C-alpha cells in the first residue's frame, strides 16, 4: 500500500495477505510507479518514476537493495533485468550489484528469453509500427544481432520461434521468421487479405505455425522451417484456441456452427451446431469435455460437449445471453462479460442480461442466478463469486448464490484468492479460499467471510429451462456414468475478453491492444 504525503516522499507499506500484519515499510525517493512479485527469485520489486528499483523480501518486508531502473522486465534466480528508457541493466539478485549495462537503439518495451537456457535475450525497442528486435547476450549485455525492417508492428516470441509482423503496404501484412542467433529473416509469409495481424492471430505448436489470414483464407498452417503453407483449417473464419483444439466458424456454415480442428493436422475433428451464435468456450481438463455458450434470438444456452466425439451431453437454456464460462469448480458460472453499455449492441432486443448463472456440471441443471443493475463478474474461486453492480460489490457463495458480503468500498481488487477492499484509509483483506483462516488480530475487519445465510441480493433458484415456461425438465441430458461424481478443481482455460468492447481475446496471447476496438490492454 502506498501512502502519499503532502510534504515528503511517499511511503510503501508491506502487509501479510493472510493476517494483515505489517511486515515493513520504506520511504520512496520518488513517485511510485509499480510493484510486482517475481516467483524467481522470490522478491517483491517496487519502482519509482525517477528511476529506482527496490528489492523487498516479502516474508519480512526488508529492503534487500536498491538499484537504477524504472521497470523490471524479467528475472531469474540469479539476475534481474531492469530498464530505463533505452538502457537495459542486469542486476545481481544477491546484493543488487550491476553486472552490466547496455545502451540500445530505442526505448525498451519488452524483454524475452530466446532459448530454454536463458543465454540470449530478445529485447524489443522502439514504438508501434517502428519496432526493432535486438538480440542481447544475457551474460555480458553485448549485442548479438539486430533485426530491423520498415513498419514492424510487433514480435511474437515463443521460445525459439521468433516472428516479426510487418506491414508490407496499406493492404497486406506479412509474418517473417527470424533466426534467433543472427537476426536474419529465414522466410516470409504474406497475408493477402486486408486484415490487421497481431500476436493473438498467431499460434505456435511443435509441428506448425498457425496464422489467421482473414475471413476468406481463415487459418493457415505454415511449415516452421520453410514458411510454406501446409494446409488451411477448413477454410474457416477467425479461430480461437481452447484446450487442445482450435475452434472456428466455417465460412460456408450457418450461425451456431463451430468446427473443432486438430491444430497439428489441420483436420476437422467434429462440428457442433447450436441454436444461436456461439460466443464463449471453456475446456475441462479433467474430463476432456468442452463447454460453450450461445446468443439466441430470445435467450442463450450453455452446452456441455463430449471432447472426443463432439456430441452434446446436455444443453441448459437460461434466461439471458452469456459469453463467459468459468469451469474451474462447481457449480459452473456463466455470465455476460460485455461492458453493460455494450450489451444491447451485441444481443437481440430484450435479451441483454445483468445476471450471473450457476449450472450443475453433471446434468446441466440451472441452480441459481443473481441479478444486479450493470452486473460484472470480477472473479471466482472454488467457494465464492465476486460481482459488482451500480455502486455495489457482492461476494456470493458459489454453492447457492447467497450473499456472503456486501462491503462499502471506495475501490477494491481481487488478487488470486484474496479480496482487498479499500475504504478511506483502511484496507481490509478477505480470504476467498476453501478453508478461510481464523480472523486476524492485527487488522481491523479482516478474516473469513460471515457464515450467516442472509440473502441480501437478488439471488433466485432457477428451473432447468431458465424460467421460461415453468418446466423442471428443460432440455438437459444426464452426463454418462463415467463422469466423476465429485469433480476435482479443474484447469480453467476460459477465453478472456477486452475490457472496453468485450470481444474475445486469446488468453495465451501477449498482444497489448484489442484488435476490434484498438483499446490498450492491461499488462
């Protein structure tokens, strides 16, 4: 937490997440810029706008050392890479000693490792549409290569696969493979369609590089060594990676049709036909099944689909349209992730919904919903779902949708499984875990959420048809007998969305802007 002073420099105070106990504080010698924890080397780094880095031991709050630098770009167990403008520095983790400093040809924007051993760094410098990639020796800071081309809009770096995205002219762009040792261009693939390519349009696998090349060409698979096309993914439209599959709407298909494509072979595995336009996807790593959401003319539905055969295990119609699914725990959580101001633009008249829905994983039964004006789901854990509405914040029990907490707040932040609520000069931490700890004694108002059953929000149980005709049967089909009765916590690979316009974003991509509206994305 940063405290400002009208007469002096700000103070950074470090607190234990689980107890709220203050572990330490330090007076910064300039305006606070950022704070980030790096698992390797297990330190918290605080930076200031006048070019200082503070390394803090989170267990004790002790300041280990300070060094020059405005931002921390990367870190290992032994070295921290920090930059300030066009200067990149390697700082020894043990004592903060500078190992080397390198002056680069432009302001640093990104630092990536170019091999598993960490011997070489790829440093992106410059400004959008004018980027340069500089290869730097990680041990000495010496420049090893420089890739420079006109109108480079970005670099996609995935291990040793280095790809430059270059605007060839006003209408076409190309993807160019860069040699990680020399910086030379090994091949180039020109995208003829007038489509704007960024890192979210590129997927790298062991066998091929997949590039979304526009509505007409769909996704093209390129040979990694030669850059020659080895096939197209069913002449399909824009593709989204989810779990082990690529999903795309066939160019010649009907609304609601979705092809599941094996990314290694480019062959279609199966096709799903839904009632409306498919808008959300999530993968259940335990069972191998997929979950989808659609926008219908009257209302939306959620589907569970057999991952191997593509058959629908169940379909759950609900009272509104959703496009975001969280399948990491039970029950499933479905909501509309579009900004409230955008929902009417993307949904059929009268179907835009300010609700979150909970659905049983086994049989597709809609268990409960919660509604609030302008509702947005901020996050979810195995026990709780955090949602906000117009000026209100609610923590819902995931099991039944009842309101566990409705705090007054000036601002809040959900970090992992802890909710931080700021009210005036007080910060309160609430653990959203399976087994909340005992209330701390050193922090006012913290500790586990209340266990009362008061329902202070608009939570309601739902029949399985979403409340359309009062039927309790709906269209849900029972899951097969081999479906686990007690699902464990599962990997959540839900597709993420732009916070400004709400369109789907590839959760594995590292693009810094939305391809639909151009909004800058959070780092």
